[in-house]
C-alpha cells in the first residue's frame, strides 16, 4: 500500500465559489475534451481548498492524500465531472479522462518551456461511483504557482459551460478589464486546434463566435473582439494575424453572494474600521506566499499599512517570493520584510 504523509477530507462541492487559477495552467496548451476540462477545474478547486486548509468531516465529497514525494491522490465523485442531465455517460468520461494521462500539457513563455502529462493515474470505482486521480508533484506545484500571475473565475459557471473553448476563454478573460491580444498562431495552440481550421475565418466562425455566444448567455464575463490584420506584401488583401479581446463584465450572470463578498474588498480605506485586504493581495499572500487565513486576520494591520504606504505593494511582495522560500517561517519572513520597509518610511506597526 502506498505510504501517505497526510490525509485531508474536504467538501468543496457544497457551494459556489471563486477559484484562483495559476496563469501557467490558464495559458497552457491542451486539446482536452469537455470532461477532461471539467476534471482540471475540479483539480484546481481541490488544490485551492487544500491550500486554504479547509477540513470538513461530514458529507465528504473529496479526499486528498499526500504521499511522501509530494504527489497527490484525489478521490472525487464521478458525477463531479459530468454535466447536469448527463449523470451516466461514464464511457465518454473514461475516453476523455485518458486524455489527461496521454495528451501533453504544454507551457511556454520567454524564459521557460515544459511539457508533461497532467495525471499519472485515473481509475473509476464502479461500486461507489468515485474517480481516483493521481497528480504528480510537479503538476501539483504548477497549480499552486502564482508567480507568473493568476486568473479568477466562478466555479459554478465554468463547470456548466458546454464548450471547451468557452471554458478556456472564460478562464482567460474573467476578472480582466484591459484588452488582451494574441497572435492567431499562439491562440490556436493554446486552444489545442493548431492543426485544424487552416483558414482563419473558419477558426473565428467555429471557435470564437460560438464561445462568445455561450458566454454572452451564462457567464459573468464575455468579450468583444477585434481582428488584427496584416498584409504580407503591398499587394492583396490583409490577412488575419491575431485577435484582440475586450473583456466585458455581465453583473446579471454573477453569483450574488460572491459579488457581495467581492464588494467588501472594495470598501474605501477612509473607513479604517471596515478596511479589508484587497482581494488580489489576499490571493497572492495565500496562494504564493503560503499565508493562512488566521495569519491574514492576525496581521491585517501590517498588510494594510504595507498596501497603503509601500509603493507598488504587489511588486514588493513578488520580490519576496524567491527569498522567502528558504525561510523556516515563510509567513514571518514576509511580515518582517513589510515591517522593515515601513520602518524606513517612519511607520511603526
């Protein structure tokens, strides 16, 4: 039997929530089907819940085992990756989950390139209706690597989308307020269709427009877009070389309870008794610098003072990501660095 270092049981399916996804995972190249995409969303949910340290002993939905090498074995109901009205399509779910073992997940930026299988094992417990999934340490760490940025999206909306392209574009654009441009080549690679739709107009008509139509109807974020045109010579018509997306927020499709919680993070700091840590800062502290929820609450004043008085506080925190990894108490290292910087400005906390 595999030796385990720790066991945590959680119930992450009880309510809707905002998930924070590593930019590495959000922008990776994959050609997964809809069930595989939903499984990836559930793994993001499990990793976030695990990181937050939530533990619920009753009505257990997920079980996460950590082995001695840092890998994770996750048990979840098979129904977690099936859509409503599709609760018995196990054959198709099995076919697509094979993709998570056999098809590569690829990531590349200006400094890094790597490719790996997302999962090393997928199994179905036919008696209890559970899926057992094993995630290698490197993939688990990639899910929790927020050093290159992150995307935040609503779980319930993402899991119910019917198109893989809708899911990917929703994850990329959710929470964004500035235009985002991609070359056609890179966008097709990211969506796993680089060998399809040789004519750019076919890619627009069969991928971009249907995804937009679905997001328009159901998602908190959709988009407008503008084609980037480029002439290869002085003669002839300009060809499509890329797409600029303009994210659009749709409040009518936003979960009201989640919207109210988000609003709490936007309270003006002139009301010090009601001040809260900005959501982006909170996410970075928790997901990249390993702060606990209790640590955030106990050190709220220090964090708020840092955000108010340290120029470009997010950049200041990002510079601490590397050095703090070597510290015995990473949270304490970060807090001391904030206090030291505040002290140079004549502020004691």
